[in-house]
C-alpha cells in the first residue's frame, strides 16, 4: 500500500521543475488540451 501511495504522489502530486513546476499529471492534461483544444475526436 505504501508503494501505491508513493506512485500516486510521484505521478499526480509532486511538482517538477522541468515541467514548469506542475505535476506530471497536470502537465499531460495541459499537453492534450493544447493539441486538441476543443476536445474533438479526430
């Protein structure tokens, strides 16, 4: 359980300087919003 909590923190909550001080989870969401701003299916 401790490992799963750490993985959740590492991927969703910790900020990363190379990503502009956002979490990897937030960075990925912003990336997909940028390449598909209207949420349209291709």
